[in-house]
């Protein structure tokens, strides 16, 4: 199977990954393979995403769901549930119950404050995880309108065009900019792959790695591209 088809099957849905760092209350220290200590649920999410680790994502889910149920906390929880739901969907482990829960809290946040950009963003990500890309586009566009300074919404919308098979729009959003995090370069790599520009895709994956964004998805794409161009890409 070609890299383009493989990305269409299971890499493209990753385009809505949230790269933002949210403040989270501390949990007991946990250690994953390799001796990496995880001291809060946000670290569990980030490590779970990069490693494709369902257990870490579910541990973080429990923390944020409990904070919404028992602490009645309105900070970050609904946004983080949306983020986790999307990644569980990406890995093939999401459930109807988790969709219902994530959507419920995101809609609650929208009802409390219809001009809350993060609430609309959460709902957009949940719709993206569900595969309702047009609904996701509507929510993410509204979120950007409400908070035009949030660069991560630019990344979300640029990535959304990949799922809509509009890589040129993705490239217009992101190419030629100096990005401080690795994820936009991963999104660009996906866009250039859709355009059959493997060299540019590889270049952007290396840029992402240099900025510290590596792990399961980047490695998967590089391995697939390596097979297609018949060159080692382990730099």
C-alpha cells in the first residue's frame, strides 16, 4: 500500500492534534517505559499521543472526567476530554460512551458561554474525531473568529483541509512560516505527501524532529516514506 493510501487510512485523522499546553493539577508520579516520569495528566496526554499509548490516554481521561464530575471544574477539562477522545479514535479505541461524555461537557461549556473559543474548539475536535469534518470546520472557524490570536487554531484549520483532501489550502496556511513547535511541520509533511512531494514531506518531518516532536506517528510516516523512496531516513 502506498504512503498516500496509508496516510489516508490512519495518519490523516491525526491532523487535529492539539499542541497546546494546559495547566493541570498534579497527580502521583508515574513511570512509563524508558524511565520517563509523568507527574500530571497533561504529560500523560502528550506522552500518550507521541507513543500511541492508550493506557496513558485513559489515565488522563479519568483525571479530567473526575475533575468535571466531582470538582465541577470548568478549567481545561472539557477541552482535554475532546483532545483525548480524538486520539482514542485515531488509535481505534474510542467508544460511544466517550463520545457522548466529551460532547456533553463541550456543549455545556458552549451553553455557559457561547463566545468561549476553547469550548467551540473542543467541540470541533470531537466532531473531527467522529469524522464529521464539516461540523468540525464550522466550530473551529468560529473558535478562530472568537480568538484570532490563537495560533493553534490556525494549525487545526490547516490540518482540517487535509481531511477534506485540500492540501493546497493547508500549505497556504503553514508554508513559509517559522513555527515554534513541531506539529505544524508534521501537518505540512502530510500535505506534501498528498501532493506526491515526498522530498518536501521528509524535510518537514525532520524539522519536526529537530523541534522535539517525534514518536509513533512521525516514525510511522518516515518508515513508510523510507520504503517508498528506498533510502534510510533515520537521521
